């Protein structure tokens, strides 16, 4: 498996599929984690496991909530999903190594506290879901811009630390339960970010009918209990 523009395009195709499914089944996405799980499952079915740096150990290419290093070397930057080449994963030691001058050999550094380390090319994905019946608002836009800044920051770190040898592709996707506020998000979707691909999807849920009762021939519910 190679991480490149072709794989990025495939991810956008999966996002389009989810949008079509969401419009058909408007209770499909209730939370942002639902959206993440839907995309994760499509990617897991598309990507194959492969060997890691560690002998006899294979790994998946798609992962959730992996912590990335910030400018200070701290694990504070956490994209929703990331896709990596398994051959650049280690669960036993760091992917970085140091040369031992005395014997002209090398040894891998120790693992960080997250107990895994990853290098090489990556794709990071930030997902947002607006569940409000009024759609996207200005506060949402601030959050979206912060996520895009996170992607840019990670790309700059990878570019600098790898001396330009490793690439990080960024994808930012917003799903809106309705189509309200679409004008607010358009500038983000249309901004020129050659290293960040954006996607907007909507469930087209219509809140113009305030009350929708169950079709129950025995009558309507007069009392019910909610558990979540």
C-alpha cells in the first residue's frame, strides 16, 4: 500500500458514499463518532494489513486518535483518523535509531509512553458533524478553522523533521445534518490549500415539520423513557 494522491481521492469517494447513505437513512449519523466509525469501516475494508518494522508483526494502516508530536516533541496533536504505511510502525521500539560509534552499529531508541511509534508518509483526517437543526453557525466555523490549523501545523512539523522526505496529506470533512449554514462553511471549502482536501456533506434533514408521530394503529405514545 502506498500513501499518495490516489488514496486521498479514494477517501473522498468514501465520504461521498457516506453522504448518499446518510440522505437515505437520516438517522445513520447521530454523533461525530458515528461518522468516524462509518469512514473507519470503509477504509479498513479497503486497506490491507501488512508487516511492520518489527519482525513477525503486522498492522492495520488505519488508526483512530493517534497522538502526534508537536513542536516541543510532546504528544499533544491528535487527528481523528490517520492512515500510515505499516512498514513504518513499531510497537516494540522507536522508529528512530542511534549509531553506536564503538561498534559502528545502530540501535533503536525506546518507545514513547504511547507505546507505539510511526514514521513515513501519512494521511490525517479531521471530521466534524453539525447536529443542530439550525445548521452551522459562526462558533462552528471557529472550530473548523482550528482543525485546519492543526493539520497545517502537523504538515509543517513532518516537513521540517523529515527534511522534506516524508509527506503528510490532510483531509478536512464536515457533515451537516441539515443544509443550514452552508454559506458560512463555503469559504473554508473553497480556500486554496494545496495540501489539504476539504469535503462537505449533508443529510438534508428537514425540520420544517416540528412533530412527527409514530405510525401506530393502537394510538400515540403518551409517556416514554429516554436512556441516552
